[in-house]
C-alpha cells in the first residue's frame, strides 16, 4: 500500500467537496479497493470514506413500489431488510462473499466497480433500476458500459439505487470454484409489463440482458419457455481456467430456467 | 472401554490450546532488536537474459540499507540438491546451478532478481520499484513434451537439453515386460495428467537471519519441517558456515505439507545478509509470493498400460511419465517421480512385471518437489485409474478384479525393488464394503436420478511406502542424506521428562502423541513428559518430518532411548532396593522386586540419579539421560481401501461428494483421534486435487492461478458431513520391523482419495450413457460438462 490521507465526511456535500481534490477516490466498504491498494495497483492520494454518511444508508420502500437502497448500505443489511418485499434481491445479497465481506461491502461500491462477475449488476440491470448519484439519475440500461466501465464520472458518488419491486424474481448464481464470485449469474424479474433477464459473469462486455429469453418469458413465464430457446452465442463469452465461452453460454440457459422455476 | 491414557488413547491435543488461543510462537512472531526487512524483487517474466540491473536510484531512497543482486552471490554456493538420480544409461542426472539470486538469466516467474534490505518493508518495497531492469525476454518453455523436442529453447544454456534424466525402472525388466504385453489377452491403456498443485499451508514461509558478532554465530529462524537438514545444506553447501556456528530454529510452523522441507533461497539470503550487514534481516512471504516461490507439487503427464491374461490376472504394468522439475532442482525433486513413485507401481497387486519410465524435464516454471504423498499419489492415481478402466472394458466388477489380483502372502518382494513386510488388503476391502453399504447403492442411485442427477461409485486401493527410510538403501538410490531419526530422553531429577527429538511437528500433534508412548512405557502420567523440537541448538541431529515418518522413525528412536533409560533406572532401583537387577520390574511408575512387596517410586529413582548419595557410583554414572539414533531396516507400508459416492448434475457438470469411506491399515495406532484427523485432512486435500486445485501456466510461463481468486482450495462445504465421511483404521497388521509396530498415517488420505473421486465421476457419467472413460483433475464443472459433450 502507498500512503494516503483518509477523510470521513458525514454528508454527501462534504464528500463531494473532498472528492474535488486531485487523485481523491471514494472508499465504500473497501472490499475491492483495499486489496487493490495492498497490491499497489492504485495510488490515490486521498480516500474519502462514505461509511459515515447517514443519508447514504438504509433500505426503504417507495410510494411507486421500488426499493430505495442507500449507496453506502452493506450487503448484510440488504439481505435482511429486503427479505420481506424483495426476496430475490435479499437472497442475492445474502450470497455475496462471506459474512465479513457482507458486513463491509456496499451496493454503491459494487455497482461503481462493475466487476464482470459481480452479483449486484445483474439485479440492477434485471430490475431496470435507477442509479442515483450526487448529480443525476442514470437508468441501469445506460449505466453499465462493459467490464469495470460505467457511466459514472470522476468524483461522482452513487447515493442511492432504486430497484422496482417485481412480482416475482430470482437470482441463480453458479459459483466460480475459487473466488466464488459468479461464474455465471442470472437475475430474472417478472413485472406486470414484462420480464427482464440480466446475466453477469458470462460476457466479455460485462452484464447484459438476454433479450430472447425476455421476449419468450414475457409471453409465457415458465421454464419450458426457456427450453425452446437456442443457447446464446458463446463466442463473445469469457473463456478462462474455469470454463469455456461455450460452457458459460450453456449455463446462461440452464440458470435462466432455474431462476424462472424458483422465482417467487 | 477405550483407554484414557498411553498408547491407544485419544488424548486431546495439548498443542491446540496455544494454537487456538493465539499464543503460538511462529517465525513471524520473532522480531530481533534492530532488524531490517528484505523485499525481494521477483521476475514477472518467465525467461529472460539480464542485461543490466540499475539500482542507483533505489539506493538513495529513504531507509535503504543495501541492495543485493546476483553479483553479490557470485562467490556463494548455489542451493544444493539432496538426491542424485542415475538415468537408464547409468549417467547421473543433469544438475544445473541453482543461484540464490538470479545470475545473468531469469528462468521462472517469481525468481529473485534483486533483494532490497531497508529499515521497513514499505521502504524496501518503495526502493524495489525504483530498480531498473534491462531484460531481453526469451521464449518460455512450459509444455514438457515440447521441452524435450530437438531444438527446443533451453532453460539452462550449459546443458545439452531440457531432459534432467530419463529413468528406467527396473531396466532389466523391460524386455520381459514388453513381451508380456505382446502375449496379453487384454491391454488397457490410459493417458492422464496429475495436476500441478500449490501446497498453500496456512502460514506462508518466513525467514529471519541473525548474526552475533560476540561469538561469530549465525541464527536462522525459519518455517521448516527439518531445521537440521537446513543447517546442513545451507551451512555446508551455500554459505560455508560450520554447524557449531550456525543455529537453525523452526518454532511453531503452521502447516508444511512437504513444501517446507526444502532449503530455499530466502533462508540463505537472510542468513547471508545478516552476516554482511551485522544486523538481523527478516522476510515474511506474502500469499502472492508463496504462489510463485514455494515449491509446487505433482505435475506429471503419464501413459500407463495394464496387461491381463485371459483370466483377468494382471501380468504386467508399463508406464511412461513426464515429470516437471520446473526451472531448477529443488532439494528432493529428483527423488519424487523415481524412488517415491516407481517403487510403488506394483500397488496392492501381485503383478509380476513392472516397468516404469520417467523423463524429468526442466521448464520455465517454479521448481516442483514433494507435496503430501510425494510420488505415491501419482503412482496410485494412474494404477487405480487404469485398473478401473480395465474392469469397465472387461465388464467385471472393479472390486472383484482388484481382489483377484491382491497380494496375500507376506513378506512380499515386488518387482520394483521393495519388500512389503505385512498387510491384509482383503480385510480393508471388507471393511470398506461394510462401511459403504454397497447393497444400498442402487437405491441411492435411483433416488439421485429421480432428482435429475447422476450418481457414481468410486472404488480404490492404495499402498504407500512411509517411515522414510533405511539410510543404506536410500544411499544406494542416490540420497545424499541419511534418513534415520534421533531422540534424547532427559529425565529430570524429580521425574519429569523432556524429550528432544529430531522430528518436527507442524500440526501433526507430536507433542501429544509422543508422550503417550513414553507414558505407556514408564507407567507415568503423560503430562510429566514434554517434547522439545525445532531448534538445532537443543535437539540431536535429526532429519525432520515428512514421508509419514515421525512416529515410525522418530518414535522408534524415542522408544530406544527410553529403553536405555529403563535399563539404567532399573540398575539404580536394584541398588536402592538391594535386589538383583534381573528381579526389578517397572509397572505403573513403580519399581518392584518381583514376588515381593518391596518397591520404590519412579521419582525416588530419578532423584537418586541426580542426588547420588546412595548410588553405585563405581559402576554407574549419575544422571538419567539417554540418546538413541534409529535407522529403520525397511519402509513401512500403510495400505487401504477407499470408496466414495458422488452426485453429478448433468446440466452444469457440478460434482458433489455425498459419501466418503476410508478403511486404512496403519498398523498400531498411538492416538486414534489424531490419526482420524490426519486422514480427514489428507482426504480433504485429495478431494481438493480431484475437484478444485489447478496450478496453471500459460504458454508464456505466466502463472494463471496466482491467487485464491483463481486457485481453488477445498473448503469445509465441499467435504461430506462427518456421518458420511468415515475414516476407519481398525484393520491393523502391525509393522514387523519397528518397535511400535506403527506404519504412519500422514499422507494416506491424500494418496488414496484422488483416484477414488475420479473413479466415481467416471462411473456417474457412464451411468448417464456418456462414453467418458477418463477425466483429468481437477474435474471442475466446466471440464465435466465439456467431457459430456464428447
Ligand atoms: C472475499 C470476497 C468475496 C466476494 N464475493 C463477491 C461475490 O460473490 N459477489 C459479488 O458481487 N461481489 C463479491 N465481492 C465484492 C464485494 O461485493 C465488494 O463489496 C464490492 O465489489 C465493492 O464494494 P465496496 O463497498 O467494498 O467498495 P470499495 O472496495 O470500497 O470500492 C470499490 C470501487 O468503487 C468505488 N466506490 C465505492 N463506493 C462508491 C460509491 N458509493 N459511489 C461511487 N463509487 C464508489 C471506489 O472508489 C472503488 O473504485 C467479494 C469480495 C471479497 C473480498
């Protein structure tokens, strides 16, 4: 680790001001950033911790039937507080990493990082969530821009994530054996006006929507509807030690079916 | 009733109190006043010529004490290899120089290019980033078969090629073996890979070098399984420090699994630098460094053939193996694919002819050496896999085929140079069958199929050679060390005992089990006895712990020393009791004159030895301390039958272990609980090899699995629950040639389990109609799925 200064503002405004300085970077739960710093792969001069900002924490249901989650809310809190209204999301959060990771890591940090194998991006894209920052609101469809790439600008903070609550949903995560991130993860959400299917872990372009499955499931929300689809093309999928692109493509279909069958 | 003390009691491990409450004393806990820290600049390319190293900017950075490069080690010895293998033409293996710091050339990712010593680790690391390397990258040699092709890039310019040795065993059997294959009724052939592993002990390696100007003495604190071996190798071959000026201490060590046997560059560096700088130098490996600097394990590519006659009797086994040595020869590397592997190729079977060919190959990868089982897992995997395949090809029951070919009379001289002293392979097979509930398998398979899953049953046998080893024999085979063990039993004045042993405990539980033996012999409480180990300054020269040798060899030395103690104590007692020595009996800590009620307690005799007022001083020296060195006359041969059931998800290729049973014959057992723990752990590591662990390089010699993000370790949730994870050691044929009748249990689980798991996976796939007759380890979901696609 290189040396850095640490500040712990208590409001979003203070945080934004602190981030105005050169080479300042937000610090959420540190579950991604701290290991990166330990390996000396990043050299911020100042870290602006978001953990003391009360207005960025907590989970609540909005009038338009969405779940609003503060950007600084940790995974354990989401696992607990979303359980009643949005079990599919609670289940996703409950299976990220281990208890220590869930007690520190935040939804804002996960979405800002946009690891191609992370779980939350699938939920955000699969629900058509709105990412709220200190500056603006960004639709999930516009937010994810490829592996580790997002619409966020320098110094922009995710303050809240609003996820429309589906009638039924489920997240199926097939774990990469070593990291236990998603080798492939599929989030399925059924709404009155249609079904969304978002896939993480699989594509070289990061999280994506499987539109064929969405179309099929929107007219027939059953595992059988997925059966009839051809397997997505494996050529653009991640191929590594843990599985080929074709294997990942195959898993996309299997997990989509399982998610539909398990959706509640 | 089970015993509650002495041999056969499941005494709770006394060392666990300190390990589990955080008061152990590990090498990283040792800090020497004024110590400096070293950061090793390691190569991030696999193969390159070093044109220059510019340290000028780095040297001026804050806190830098000194920067060392290969130049500073030009007059210093290289790391020695402890075993010389002779090839099939009678020529010695190729033995390239193994520098402490790279000299002119880099040969693997992770090799040390420079060492920065500074006041703090961060300062050292900062300075290392300012070192400018001028490297000319060379093509890397990674694939073993490509490495031995004519014209392949050479790892070592001064050698003719990348072939370390081409070993034939037993070369005299080759023609007869080939003939048996020509005459065979059936031949089964299998090509397979034994995957490269990283041992990953919980505690990474650490070295602290210290130097005392007052008496010109060097001390190395290190994470080692054998401090005396390190002292000998480093003192005599690398740094030229005689033993009386060099102390090596291996305090609490957090797991070794073989990878802490070897003498490493970092140990020599810290000792050397401390002498140069007159200041202690400390190195603590990061986990990332461990992946690219701890010796790796396994990494064999093998073709095995099994010949059978018309009645399904095994008539011959023939193998050809490529064994990866990595870029340099680690301490015992050459012995692993040869003497620890070829000698086990008869397995539990009376196959009359065996011929083993091993080509050891240099590549631009981290050196490979012994890892839990060392050679024996590789032997067992190929032999038991080919037998399983033969059973399927012939349509015979795999248990029946094995039983039919079992060795049943002992001692048994195998065609591969070893003599099994004792065993009962039918007994362990019977036990396994009973514990596995084989008649219920079909119903369990149906239940799995009803859930859309496939279920497979894997059967396996193994034999290993432990209790390493008879020194004269291994000397003939090329070992440059003896493999005896030592113990000093020091009885204190009031009767408590300190045992100084050359064995080393790094998780095995010696501090509990060794006292059980002495307590049994003397009839005194276990807690009157302590084990002292790990420091060359206060233990007799011993060879350390590996090869499941500690109780068989180290324990035997302790028994011999204790016998000497008993002899002398009886002389003292006979004097005090005024009886003849032959009439003295020792029982329950009392010396009694046979047939009388005259007796004297242990403590009174020991006190007399040190306060010799009433003592036969003219015949007997005072004091009560004895040393014994024990050199075994043969290896020990633990063996067993293993089985497991897997459930396989045909949609994803995911495999789960539903049940695992081991029926082992370890001879006599000192502490059943510790033995069971060793087997549980060994099987878990074997399951790790079979399903998860995969140390992988790309074609440029870059390590792909360089962290836990990509290197999958076995975790608790992949192991069956304890009621389905049964380790039995009730079949006991005591070893015939050591005083305790023990065989050793440390490696068995890791040897017997990988083929068990793979046999079960193949069985599951076959039951689903997939014509898969082998799958390489690790059988990850992606690989299983790919195999199912044909
Ligand atoms: C052992 C382990 C296992 C894991 N397993 C999983 C898993 O199974 N699935 C999974 O999805 N994830 C997993 N993770 C990652 C975990 O979920 C992290 O918490 C998450 O990726 C990052 O969140 P964080 O709050 O820790 O962010 P940090 O590490 O603090 O920051 C990550 C990045 O986001 C930026 N950032 C942080 N907060 C904000 C914000 N509010 N607005 C804008 N930028 C911000 C930081 O500047 C940094 O660039 C695992 C992590 C570990 C260590």
